[in-house]
C-alpha cells in the first residue's frame, strides 16, 4: 500500500450550496485515487483550452504522459498554471416524474502548476505511478524509443475543492436500497 499524503481541501465558504461541499480529505483522496479521467484547462490567450487525460495520482500530484510537442506543450511552456476537474461518480437517476430526475456525482476542481518532466528516471517513476493508479502491478518495461519521444506532465496541486450531489445520501440509498 502506497503512503497517502491527503490534499488539503480548500474551503472558501463561498459554495452556494454548502450541503454539496466535500470537506472530508478521505473522500477527496478517494476521488483523486479511483477516478480515471482528468480534464485540464490551459490558458490559450483569452480562452481556455480543455483536454481529457488518463492519469496517475500520488502525493498531491497528478501525472500524465504526453507527446513531447504539440499545442498543449506550447501552451504549458507559455503558462504552466492550470485548472483541472475529476469526477468519480456521474450517473443520471431517472424517475417516472420529470422533476424527480437527479444526478448522482462526486467531483473535485483544483488549480496547480504543470512541470514538463524530460529526464528518463523521472519519466519512468511517473509512468509507474500512472500504471499503479490503473491497478497494473509492476515494475514495468518501457521501450527506450518511447521514453525518448515522450514527456511526463506533473501537475502539482495548489488548491482543491470537492463537490457532490446535495442529495447524495438519499440517492445512494435509492440506488443501493
């Protein structure tokens, strides 16, 4: 079992519906550790540029493998600040009555900075984190040519908030009960 360093939850007190805010660091850690897609918004001049990625999470950092060149790399070199979103649960709950439909969800939104990692040993370490995140036992063999042609993006989390369905307990009970 890997050591956990929970990400501190930023409670701004400004969430409109306080009953939807997740303040428990264990739930935040579960969302980050069990989800498979991370959406990252980068700054593209006056507009955001948003992309989905599979990722690995460990110790307040998100790791993503990437081609060494392209639009996202150009944007990150110009401005490493990003916003990201990850959801663990997203399910529409249908009902016979239109106004009783609901969405069951738990998600996090955060901010951080991305470092482009180019060293062989740091890339291998990050790739092992990504593989472990997806439950693949290692160690793994990585082809030298692939390692040379790729980079790893390390997103260090600065700020994070969690949100869930305001009726989470009732909806979970409806699904499981």
